[in-house]
């Protein structure tokens, strides 16, 4: 474990440290794991399906004539969208560890 000098306080610190323990100066940039684009796109598609389902369901529910087909398709889209969103969230969590 080689030691390096902090540029702020000139104390010797480990090269594996992210910040200087003495002054707090950042030594290495912190890495942030990015969610893969695949999971972001999957979540977006299912969120759109969920929103369309909500419009269809409530549009059929509050229309002047009863449109049970629109309500049924809306409920189907809501379920597909909701469980798809859960799938994409779990998939993003699982792939990022």
C-alpha cells in the first residue's frame, strides 16, 4: 500500500483513500453506478402503459355511456404497466448489485 501526499495538507495518506483523513480533500472521484439504459427504457415503456391504462379506465368509467370494453382494456394496461414497472425496478437493482 503505497503512500501519496495530499495536495492540500501535504500529509502522507494511502493511495486507496477517497478523501484525506486529515483535511477531507477528495483524492479519487467517487464512482456512481449508473442504471443500464435497458432498464430505464423498460421502465419508461411500462410507465407509459400504466398511464394509458389509467386514462382508458377512468375515461370509460366517467363517460356518459357505459363502455365496459374500454374499462377492461384499461385495467389490463394498468396491471401490465404496474407489474412491468416492478420488474424493471427489480431488474435494475439486480444488475447493479
